């Protein structure tokens, strides 16, 4: 619980009008006199509010009902636990004062001219005399009242305290000492005007005192030392860098308007740089900056305010400009000629070091040397590199030298830099420095040398054992011949060949076949030794390569084919286990002359040929001998069996095609006998049918029953009622050669009635079947129904035609004979209309006269049925 010590501080009396409006200043109370640090200020009366400076304002319109009104101002300091009270009393003014107050109120409504003066100005670092008057504030109410003036704020009762004060009676504002603008550029104080009784007729005035700048600060550079770099030989106008300076005086005045200039240059030679006076940018002035002559420049620069006027303040600074190296100097050899020695056959040995001089900066790409051998190294036996530490060129032998070939070698070596040359303007092109090196080769006794060191020998596949395939000899470098040199093959290698120890002749020791074991990879490297009289040895390598030969016969991969009646050509593909050039392209030929007259082969590509018949040939199985010759001339024979079958797809062929013998088709005795009997039977049937039909025509009479039975009256355009009459027997032709029938696409169909209206479609009990389906076995359907054996035709037609002949003989009205053979146009299968019976006979036009007696609705049918 916070316990506060509360006591009354003082009492204040304000004389106010009886009517107060909202936000009206009642008066001002000195709060700090009562409590120096008041953290909480409040009023016991909600009609009044108290500001931090002690001003008392009304919060709403107020009317004094009595002559006196009191309230209390509470001040609290939480930290010190202190509470103070100020008792405030409002007393109504007297009548005389009231009139004066009315007059004063009128004055308050006028525009204030003296209570709001313009901001005051005080010169920085003023010399006095002090106190120095800088401004006066006055209230217009001073004409009617006694006014006391006071002020608070920075410079008065806040830091810097005591800098300004205001006279209580006159309102004059004085300064007690000089002020630094850079520390206090301006002050804002609050001025008050009050009557002796504490009434404030004026609103507190915020007054600004501006400190006018004095040029009391010299400019200064932002760095103690400026360092820049610029490449040598830079063109005039190239920017090197920029120096910057600052000034603490007031910005955007002459006191901070700076100018730069170069005071001096070291070394004191021709000025190399220029300095922009306003921006401080340093640029190249000298057309040629040579790092080798002057590596760096030191500039003394000055900055001055007041736009560079002599009376302005100034400061100097230092600028160091380093000249960066560019590759404008070519390296040169210290010596023009060098000599050295090396033994023959020595490799990877250093024989000489060469050095150069370069004026560019050491260690930079402009001075790094790059050596090259310009001449004398056609065989690439020498190599030169650079030592990065010493920049010297190291000459080495990378291939053994031969004393017998050349006793000395002369090399020309050139040098360049790692970086490209950057020449100064108007300078001459640099030339490459070169030197010559003479290398003396020392003679050394050495062993035999094979020439060439690697010999490739190609051996045809399957060559006989002992076949000479080549000769491999070595020479003595000292004598230049092969005398006294012996040869041998070290053990542990593939034993394909041997070499004669004296002559070096190479022969095979086994048959080389790429299809056998270790020979599948087709080659083998064999090391050969050559030994001279002194025991010196030399080595060489023989690379034996097995060249593929023509050892395999080409053959046809597939020999059994089925060809349907569409006669689609058969693609014959041959295989040959040999490699090129002993395989493709293949040449195909039919070797049998008889079959060659019936079949032909056309080449499609290197590996495929089409086999097809030349013309119309009988169905059957053909064994066609075909020869295939590969690209190497080797010929292989194959027999291609072609089953030329009466089918649409190969799967329909049951393999029972007619057999051919020597390409000729022969008929047996039983086939000839069956054909004769069938012809006689057909002749008998046709004679019988013609006799029955003749009698039917002569005695044909049309009755109403016949008309009603065969012609159906229908009042709609839909299909009529189905006519089912067991007497109607439709027979459809099976061939294009004669008769009547139905032909659907490429298929021709017999429809023969058996007894009670059963056609061939229902003979087997289910599905649509043609005559081709009524064969022995009843399984395979033949698509071309024009070709059948005699037994098939007889088994199908004999019982049915015999039954129909029997019916014709027993029927006196001969209805069966009239309906036996009828010709119709094919209108599709499954018609619900059935047959029109006797009315559809088109063979005798005179028999159709009865149609003229029908009703008019049948005239269209009559016109359709009569042949015109």
C-alpha cells in the first residue's frame, strides 16, 4: 500500500467573469513552487483541467451560481511518496471590473500584433555586451491591466539554463552569453502574460530564437590519407578517384560552399593529375604515366570554404596515387646463344636453364615469362617450361635422341609474357626476343631397335598352320644392319605365332578361328626380343589381328510359309555367320527351272527378297529350291516350302491343300469317274425340273386363294407380315458361271431347302453355313464355294433334289414344280416377307396377266415383277 504524505501547499484566488466559456484560460498556478517534480496533476472538479505549466482551463461552459467557487489541484510524486494540494478559488469580478472586462474582451477579439512577434535572431559567438537584448514580447491587454511577463523552456529553466531571461515588467528578452550554433542551432521558449492576481489574459506564446551561423568552422577531409590506383599509360581524362570534405557550419550557405585544388605534387615534375574544384574528382592529366619511371605520386590538396575566397577557412590533405603496372615491356634473353650436351636415349632430363630480363613489375602477369621452342623441335623431343620462382626457362629432353641420326640439334627459343601487351599511345610494336641453343648428342652403346616398334599383322581366319604372315627384324643403331641379331618370343603370351630366331620370319602355330576361346576378341599383342652379339636387347611388339573370312554358307532363316489367295509376297531372309564383307548383300535365285517358270524372286534390300507367283497357279504345296549367294561368292542352298492355300488368313488353312508333284496337277481315276456321274445326275435333275415346270405353266390357274396366299394386303409402309409357306423353296446360285444365287462380297452361298423349309443354313442345326461347310469333318469353312469335290457336291444335292422330284410327281397342281427354281434380286438376309410364291414367276410373261385383275394398289408390284 502506497502511503502519501499530503499537505496543503498554498491558496490561489482568480477573479473571473460570472460566465465562462469552454476552453477558457482561467489563470496560471506555479506548480514547481509547491512541488518541484510532480508526476501526477489532477483537479477535484471535472469542469477544470490543469496543464503541466500550471495553466488552468475550463473543460465546458460554466456559470458561477454563487459569488465564489472553489476546487483543489492535486500534485503527486510517486517515487518520493509526496502529495501536495493547491486550493483555487474563483471570485466573481465587481461590476466596474466587469465593464472593464467587457472592454477587454472586445480587445481580445482583435488581431494580436505584439503578442506574436517574429522569431528572434541571435548571432553565433556574439561578443556582447551582455546581457544582450534580442527581442521584446508585449500583450495588448497591458493597456488595461498590469501585466507581468515570464518564460520557460530551453535556455531559461532547462539546459543550457540561464542563457536567456525575460524582464517581468517590460517583456524584454536578453541573452547572457554567446551561443555556439553547431551545438544549439535554435531555442523554443514559452512566454506567459499574467495579471498580479494570477489571471492569464493571453494564451502562452511559443517563441523561437534562431542562432545565426558564423563561419567559425574550417572544412575538413573525411580521410587523413586518400589512396588511389591508376594503370600506367592511361589516357588523359581517366578518373583516378575523388576526395571529399565536410564543414560543420550551416548547410547551403557560403560557409559550407567548398572548393578543392592541388597545392603540390611529388615528385615535382610535369603535373600528372588535375582536381575538379567543385566535386573533388582527380583525373589523369599527363598523357604518359610510366610506372617504370615513377611508381607513385603524392599530392597535397586543399579545401576552402566561402567558395574558395581568400578569406575563407581552409584545410589540406594528402593523396597518394599508385601507378599500376601494365605489360608494356617485352622480356629479353640475357644471352643470345647457349650450348649444352646430353647422352642419347636419355629422357625426362634437364639439360639447360635460360633467363630473361623484364622491366615490368616482378611477380605480375606482365613480367611472367612464357617460353616456346620456335624451330628445331619437329619430332617433339624437347620441352621447355617456366620456373615460377626464378622466371627461368627449363629445357628438358622428353624423347630419347639418336646419335646415329643427328649428332647435334639446334633449337631456337622465344619468350613472351603471360599477359598481353598494352602499349603506350604512339609507341612502336614490341618484338619477340629469341635465343639459339645448340644441343650436342653423346654416343652411347645401345641395343637393337625394331622398326617399327609396333608391327600389325593381319591373318585371315582359318589359315593353315605354319602360314608365313610377315617378317619382323631389328637393326643395330651403331652398324645400321641386322647381322648377328637373334629373335625370340618370351613365354607367357598367346601362342598364336612363332618367329624365326635368325630371319625374324613370323608364322602361325595354330588355326586362328574367331569362334574359338581366346581368339574371340580377334587380336593379340606379342612382345618380341632382339639380342645382339654384345647381349644388348631391344623389344618390339607384334599385333596379330584375325581378319574375318568367308567360312560359313548363307542360309534362309525360315523355310515354311503359307500363302493365301491374296498372293501376298513372302519375304525371304537369309543368315550368314560371317562378318562383313562376307555377308550381305545376298543374291537369291530359284534353281529349279519348272518352278522358276511359276515363281519369281524380287530383291527388296541387302538381306530380304520377295517370293511370289508369276501368274495363276493351282493351290497346293510347293517345295522351291532357292540358292543364296553372299558378298564373298559363297552359295548356300535351301528349300522353301510354300503352302498355297485357298484361305483369307493363314490360320484358316488346315494343311489339306492339293499336293503338287514337279509343279503339275494330276487327277486320279476316281475323281474322273465322280465328275462323270455328277454330270449325268445333274442332267437328269434338269430334265425332270423342266418337265414339271412345263405342265405347271399350261394348267396354271389363278384363284383367289392363290392371290390371298401370296400377296399380302398392307395399309402401312412398314414390312408386311411374315409369310411362312413350306411350299416355297428358294434356291440361290453358288457360282458366277450359271444359275441363280446370292453373292455377298466375295462369298457365294447355296440355299437349298430340305423338306419343311430347312435351308443349308439350318442343316447343321445352328449358324449360317454354306455348301463349303458341309464337308467331311464339318469343321473348316472354305471361303471360295465354287470349288468342291464331287463327293461333297453329291452328298449335299442328291438327297434334296431327289425329294423335290418326288414331290413334283405326286402333286397334281404342280405347285412344287412352279416354286422349285425362282429368281429373286438380293434384298438382304432375314426378310420377314418371305416368298411371293407363284406370283413371282418371271420366266413366262403371259402367266402374269392375272395381275391386271387386281386392285389398283397392286399395279406398282406388277410393274416391278414384269420384265420389260
